[in-house]
C-alpha cells in the first residue's frame, strides 16, 4: 500500500534553491518539500476556480429554509 | 464560505420514482445486511458529509488512504470508508452488479443501492498498523477492524431510505448547515467536536474560537458509545442550556455528526475536520489527544498531523492546555497565562461526573444551568 511515484525534471538551479531551504523546514527530502508546496498552490488555484458558483437554486433555498424554520434554527 | 472537500458537495439520493421501483423489485437484487454504523456511513456519503466520496472506497482509493492519507486523485483522506462482506457474498458479486444494502435484523429496510465497481481483499494487519499506529487488539478501533469481514466492496451509492435516529432534528445535512451559515452571514465558522457535556474549559475554548470566527458549530458525535459515557440526550440538553444562557443569539448552532468513533487519534482528527469542512466550517478546534484512547497517541499528535496537509482547506485551531488559574482568576490556556503550576487547577471530569450522579452542582467546573439540565435526566450514563 506504499505511495507510488513519478519522475519530474526541474531546473538544477531551482533544485539547489529548494535544497538550500530544506534545513529550515520539517521536510526530509526535496521531493517531500516540493510535493507540499505544489499541493498548497494547487489548492489555492482550485479554490479560485470554484469562486462564484451558485450554492442553491431558489427552489432549494425555499425547501431548506422551511425545514430550518420548522426545526427552530431560524426565526 | 469554504468549498466542499474535493470541490463539490456530493448528493446521491434516489428520486421518488426510482425509490419506488427499487423497493418493489427488491427481491430481484442481492441484498447485503449492514449494521447501524454502516447505515451512518451510507447517510454521510449520500448527503455529502464525506464529500468527495460518492460511495464505499474501491481499492485504489483504499490503498492511497491506508498508505499515505490521500485518495487516488490526491485529495486528503485519512480514514478508510469501506463496506466489508463475507467471502460467500463477495464471491457471488462482481463489478457492474447492483446490490441493495438493507438494515440488519427483523423487517429489513432497503437503505441504498450499491453499484459494485470493485471486490477486493486486504491485509488487516497492515491496515490497522497504518491507520491506528498499533495492532494491539485492546485498542477499540483495532478490535473493531479485526472483527470485520475479509472482503471489501467498493462502488457508488444511491440512498433509498433515510434511516432516522432519535435525534434526527439535530442531524442537519451539509446543504442545510451551509444554508444556515449563509443566512446568518457567517463567512468563517469554527467547528467544535465533542462527546461530553460542556464544562467551563470547553466554553472558554469555544468562545476563544468565536472571537476570531463569525460563528461556532457545536457538533457532538452521536453514535455507538462505551459504557460510562454520557448519553446522547444528556449531551444535547446540556448544550442547549449553555447556548440559551451563555451565548449571544445567532452566533452558535448545535447539530450532530452521526458516525462511529474509531479512536484513531491523529488520523481521525483529520477525518473529523474534513466532515466539518463539508458542513461549511472554515476552522476546526483540535484539543489534547483528539479522538485518542488509552496512551496510543502523543497528546499533540492530532495537532501535528495537520502540517502534512497544506491543501486540507480547513484551518485547525490548536489548544494545548486549558485550566483555571488562581492568580488570573479565570479559565485560561497555557498561551495566555504566565503563572506556574502551583496556580493551576485542572478540570476534573471524574469529580464532575461523580457530583452530577449524586445530584450536586459542580459549581467550580460547570454552569449551574448546564448541571441542572443534565440532572433532569434519570440515566446520565450509558450502561
Ligand atoms: Zn494565570
């Protein structure tokens, strides 16, 4: 059940830059640190893409509002 | 408001016509009886509490979760959500079959339809060592896992009947909590997970979170309990009393999270956070030894694990320790009180329980209205 990996080529200068920062982090390897950073950045990008989506249709709003009122969650 | 985990709120509930047809033709489908805990999983999947899961996990997701806390699409997920089956049943179904999940016992109710995608076996020892960090059968989560059947069925679910519990009125679905938060204008919401009535320390933690968030969701876990635990009705009544008497109107909501406790410590803390993110919470309060049991986990392991997930999408609020300080004259945390241990008075759960059982109000530890609400019940604890 181990994680599987793929190779990615990055510029040597970038690798060196990340490697230099490694002692200031909790990460053991450059690969771990890059995975962390990429996940962090992708999460922000994906969050931006989802912005502006409508949460509820008017019908759904009415239905939920009725139920929440019946249960005493809204006045 | 925060996006649902994985970007989309899952809702998999059959329409009225499909429901009627399936119920009428139930005899023609293979039926698998499931226990009350699995019924809760089915509901949590189908109403989106476990978004982005659309069903019980197939092997690629299962391996990712057990191995490194990620689904096959790299979305963080820490506790496997799986359907176990005995060898006979597992060998009788194959991918693309449709089966019905029914309540166990007399007069079975058809709960959901499962479109089987995967039938697989797994190594239980590796499973428990990864998920629970121990294979000690005395650990309640390990014990329950080792008792599971040896085969797992994965595939998408469609809910047919919502089996309600005694506390259905508190069991809001993600779309309902999300609507409620929006209606109240809460952009940031802190979730507080609990299995106990509130003492002054809990109130301090919750109100600390409320000073930085727009709203607070108190979200007790309702489910199978250990003997000696407070009963669900006592927990809910005690919180109603606290909210009525000590919270500013419309800053706090009380709803339940119906699920089985696994006692998997750090991994379960992440699991609990994901469920609350789906309910619309932006923050999750993590205390000492969250979802732990015995001494299997370090007191702050459940806080440390969040560092592995920069893409979790819900922010932990960590509390290391809170207690009463005789010098400060109030409930404090180690972060704001400079005084030494000689001034600290810890909250003593055992004393509180004892006093409540004897009908005495533990004034130093608990609001009197909360204690009175608890003592209105004859049976405070699970037998
Ligand atoms: Zn102090």
